[in-house]
C-alpha cells in the first residue's frame, strides 16, 4: 500500500484494473486501518476518476452475493448521501409511493455513514427484518411490490470498512459506489447526486449500459429533487433544469424537510408521511421524486399522469399498505 499511496500523493490516478485490484485487497483485509484511511483520504482531496469508479464498482459487483429477481422491470430510487442536508428519507419514501402504484421496486440501502439516518436505519426502526436470499426478496416483491436489499448482507466485502467509514463520518467514495452496486441490477435507476461533477462521471459510466437511468441534483447541493431550488435532471436523452413550479409544486424551505435526530424520530416522521399526516412540504418533495421515477419508466404516461398516480398512492393509503405488507410479512 505504501507504494500505491506514494504514487497517488504524487497526483497520479489509478487505472480501472489497479482500482479493482486494490478494492479486492481492501475487502480481503490486506491493509491495516491506517493505510485504508490514508487511501480513502486521497479521494476526499480530489474527485474520483471514471476509471477508478469503474474499477471499484467492478470489484464490488464481482464480490457481491448474487440476487435473482423474478422480474426484469424493477426500479431503484437512491441517493449518494453525503450532501450534509439531513433531510427526511426522501428516496425511501418515494420508493414506497412508487411501489403503491404497482411498479416493482428493488431498493438498495445501508446504514448511514456520513448521515444520521440511512435507509437501513429507518427500515430497521420501522420493524423490518432484513432479508438475505433471492427467495425472500421475491416474496416481498410479490406481496408488497418492493424489496429492500440491505447492503451489508449482499456486499460482505464492505464489512472491512464499515467501522472506519463510521468513525470518519465524512462523505467518501463509498457514497458514490452505493447507487451503482445494487446486486439486483434494476432496469431503471433514479440516482440523486450531490454535485454536478459527480453527475458527469455517473453519466459517462451509465450511458453505455442497457439499463436506463435518471440522475437528479438539487442545484443548492441536495442529492435529490428538494424543491428548495431548481433541480437538474439528466437522462440518456439529455438534461434539463426544472423549477418547483415546473414539477407541480411551490418552492419549499429547507427546514421543512429536515429529518429527526435519531433513527426512531426519523422513522416516526417516515410513517406519519405514509399515513397521510405529512406536511405540505414533506408530501411535495416525496411526490416530486416519485413522479419523476414513474415518468422515466416510460410506462405511466406523461409527468402529470405520473404525479396523479403518486398522489393516489400516497393519499389513498397504497404506499402505506406496501410498507405494512413489507414490515408485517
């Protein structure tokens, strides 16, 4: 590792094969914690390159526990995290709204490393028992239109850096890998990114794949459509900037979509929203993200049709029903 670090400290970057080999060695505990911390720190000082991201991703997918779902039209709605905004769990809430419309969702999530409450923290606090096998995931997908893939179960390779990431408490390149390594390989991915430079790297990486993608970025630094300012949405066919009004809502205040200070508090907010007790701002931000996700499956009509479907799912209790079916078994 010392040679690798010296090489990187001299402003060099890794090839795809070098990045892949190093990630595999990290997973195999070939380096001590100090060496891995130094390695991670390099990417706190500069952005990751496309080849490095490709190599790290290939390594994690190669080492992942295989998942086989009985459908090929699932969607994942996921953010990089690490935007420092401490919002309610918008992507996960939008996932249940989408599931409530009948669209199958394969949600990939983890405990928060650079945030207070990740999607796995909330799901656990809501009483969900994480599943480990394809059979169990298919069962959840069949009854609730959604399955939840808890990353540590499917990426045991990442166990070697869990404590280190938590102790750092900073956004690292592992944040960038999460949305790219869903072992279910969903056909559609809606990925929230915290800055446009990272969005460009994702775009280059995903553009050449058969699966479809949407990248969303709140222009004031959110890794989702926040409605606090304009949002940039990037797809295979181009990119556009949308105001809250363009998406059918009013601009909202950042403090109106803040999460709780504990997993339990965030879970209460989460359930309140799905029970129809959310504030106007909370509902709006969840619906906007859900509607964009539905629209980009090219299945449910125009954006307004998709927004109406999302509203029906949330306000008629369909999204809540998906949660209850998932949690209660």
